């Protein structure tokens, strides 16, 4: 499986791989990591051309505000639709509850006891 590797070690490994003509197999043996990890880190660095691409971003949450105004408005619309749907369900439930409670009434004028 390999061992846990720090950010600084990743940089060192990628530098070594680039210096030695992309020899991932030898890097895996030398640094006690897997071939695929050496390859992935090197590819990440080459695509971004920035060492911060090697940082582990798992578990990091993005900012709460969407990037642009359109996304923010769409998020707000989804929230309002969810609230509206919840209210519709509550109203339907209360109507159904009244209907069920009125079924037990023998006379229509005898509703006083159910108004509680």
C-alpha cells in the first residue's frame, strides 16, 4: 500500500521523478511508495505547474457563498421551493387530520369537542 507521505516529501519525490526522466518505478522503490502515487503526484504538478496542487484537500469545505450571482440565485430558489413544498405538506396533513377527526362526529353540529 505505501506509507503516509508529507507535503514536503511529495515535493521532493516529484522533483526527483522529473530530474530522473519520469522514472516512476525507481522512485517507488527509492521512496517506499507505490508507482501510481508517484505518477499521480507528478501529473498533478505538471498540469497545475504549482506545488500547492500536491496538498491534500479532502475534508476542506468551500466557502458558503457560491462563486457567481447566478449560482447564488439558483441556490436561493431551491431553498424557497423546499420551504414551499414543506408548507404544502403541512397544510395537506392538517386538512387530512381535520377530515379524519370529523369522520367520528355523528352530528355536524357536534364539533365543539374537536376544536381543542
